[in-house]
């Protein structure tokens, strides 16, 4: 298998996997896709079909350790790096040409605490996944209106949906975030811990030098009337968490 990147002006090609060295050998439990691999074209697809970028390597991570293993060589070798959660970003920010895409789509873990009304949602989860997990407890998270949108990306971008008028944006319900920083270290951010980083991911702007892995938020209790009507609310907001990016409001249905 050959993984190449062509520099502007036709300079010589470089092999991303060779540059990565031991980072992707032995310790990586997920899947790697290079341009000449079976499954590469399917793996590079995102929601917006008008975006047709060709990464030099796609690292489909199985867990947090895989994410850390992917960040390190990208930093050391100066690769262009993109992070894909749900792959729903309209501008195609979850992919790139020639560089490395860290694909979180297989990180689907969700934990719901109906007593504390907290949900923890992994970075690869979509709102369909979140709704499926929380509805079993009669709860719902204030999220978007399209089920295939990633929880992490929508939350960090604000997150507006049917529940927003009552319970605010998805990001308003965010309680905490697990992250991998640019130096490859793992941290947690909340109002009590690494508060400056928590501020950054809640609207401080892009390029904060970190990769969200998990977060927590609050859940809501609501009775669904059907159609475009959503009410009435029967309980106060609850908390919800996520494993890559999460949102805290899950209503009861």
C-alpha cells in the first residue's frame, strides 16, 4: 500500500504511513485507509457530496488511545489535520486534501443516567444515536433537527433545534468535555476544571488546539404531541453527557 501526498509544484511525494512510524503500528486498534485501499472512497465521503477531498490517510479510531496515536504523528510531521465526527459539516471541515483525517465515526458509546439526568455521548454519535439512547428513559437532549448530524459538531457550533426555545442551545447544556490536546495529552474541561479550555470550546472561537472526545450535558422531560408541536414540558431540565462532545438537555417524552 502506498500513501502519498503531492506537494504544490510537483515536488516529490512522501509516504504518510512511513512518516508515522510506530504511531500506527501495533498500538492502533482502528482502521487505516490510504488512497489505494479498498474502502477508501467510501471512508472519505461526507454528508455534503459537493465536497470531494482526498486525504492522504484516514485513521478511523476505535477509542481514545487511537485518537492520541493519530494526533502525535500529525503534529510531529506537520500534516494537515481534520477531525470527522458526524461528517455533516456543510463546508467540509471534517476532511482535507492530502493530510490526515481523524475519523471518530466508530466511537458510538452513550451512557445515560436518568436519575441525575446526565448523558455521556461519544464523538462519533449522531443525534439519531442520542435520541435512541435517551428516549428509552423518556428523555431527550436539546439537539438539532436532522438525525444524521453529529452531536459533537452541532454542540460545539451552538446547536439549535425544536427544544431550544424552552431549554436553550445544545451548547448551553454542555457540562463537560473530554479532549485530546495538540500535544497528545488527555484532559477534561468543565467550569470547575480547565475552565479556560471549556470557555474556548463553548464559543471562544476555532483553533483552540484541542480535539473534543467526550462531554456531558443536561436532559429534559417532555411530552410529544406529534407533528411540529413539542410540549408540554413536565419536568425541569436534566443533565446529559457525551464521549466526544455532548449536550446536556434531554427532555422526557
